[in-house]
């Protein structure tokens, strides 16, 4: 961003900075890597290492100017789905760089919670249903979410009464379920994938707003085979997936249902090394540096709690 606006979502912004710093630190573990170029706002703090070259965006220097001058091939984009920021940037960056992200079409598809539900339903992958309308005084509680959003952004619980029936034009509505809420991360390239972490989400509700406080990385390890099965379904039915992918799930009546597929780094990255060891990190960096999915099994060392600021 050319400037850091006062109304930015602090939670999402902090998560993005933490993810990028953690990813840089993981790449720096590879002694053969000579240089990492990082594009970020001038006001954001930097990691100290002589192998990092920073290109700072400011009110006087646009990212377009940096993109034009940058002499590199491979690039990793870290950006949220909010306001379709990721889609806009991928379309622009694809013209010059070899983006080490999923394809533009895949991002466009899974950035929309509405389109995600429609396509997963069509392909017979269990997914939490989107309600077309909500009857007032229903016995169920419901959850509303922005069609394009990230990091529990504007996720609310409603118990519809006449006063709560409103225009849901830019939102989706789903029934609220009490089941186990989790997420798993996987690395993939084409039709090859491996599940990395199996995490339990820590959520809370305040003033009708639902938000994720953190997660327990490795907290749902006993369901690894279930998540591996879901990952195989996803990669077999969709083309264009690449890199680190996060899948949010919930267990309803003993069946795992998909909530979201995030074609980007997710917060589980912050706890993976502590939970699964350096071998898990090598799998991530190996994929981006050598374009290969290492399918060697990894073992949970200890569950790790990650809390969001």
C-alpha cells in the first residue's frame, strides 16, 4: 500500500506482516539462497539480514514503479481476499512475474465464499450450505459473512427477528453449528499434495460478532487421514492450485464440511515449525524453490497455540 490508512483492519494487517516475516525467516534457513527481495510499506519494520533486499512503497514511490524496475522472475504474493485485493494484484503481477501462487482463476473462484459453496456443492464435496433466505423467528441461529473477506472480518451471529431482517446483498448466510471447528494446511502443485498441519480453531463470540482468537496447531492431528482425503478430493477436482493452501472445516453430524478454501498462507504457518519441526518448514521452502512436493511423512512433536493480536 502507498500509505497505511487509519481505517485499515489492524488484525488482518498484523497477520499479513507476521506471515511475511515468518516466511522470510524460513527461507533464510536455506544457506544456498543468496537474495530475497521484499516489497512492503516504508513504515513497516524490517528483519535484519544482509540477504534481504527491501523495496519500500511510500506516498512518493508506488508499487507499480517498483514492479517496473524489479529484475526478478519468481514472486510470492501475500494478500487478503478483502475487497478482492488479491485478485486485482494477481492479475497485474502475472503480466511480468512468475507468481508462485495458485492461478488467477482459482483465486477468483475461492476468494468468493458464494462461488466456493456453489462449486463444492456441484462437485459433491461436503460444504456448509448457504441459505437463500432466513425466516424471522427461526429456531436456528445464523452466521453472516462478507462474500469477500478474511480473518473473521465482519462475521456476525444473528437470531432473526423482524428487526434483524435486512439487506444481505454483499453477505452470505449460513446456519450456526456447534461442531468442532478446524483447519488444515497443505502444500500442493497440480495433482500432488500433502497435508502439513491439522489445527483446531479457537473462536469466541462478543456482541454478536464471531472471531477467531487463535488456533492450536496440531490440535486435530487425530483427523489427519480425514483431512488427507479432503485434500485429495480438492486437488483431483480443481486445476491451478499451487503452494501453501489453508482449508477451514467444521464437523457436522460426524462429517467434515468445508467452510473456506484459502489459496494463500494462513496463520497456521506461525506455529508449524514448533509443532512439526524443521522438516515441515523444509517442505514449504522446497516447494517454492524447487517446485516439488515432498511427500515424506511428518510427525507432530507438540501441539502449539497461536494467538492473534
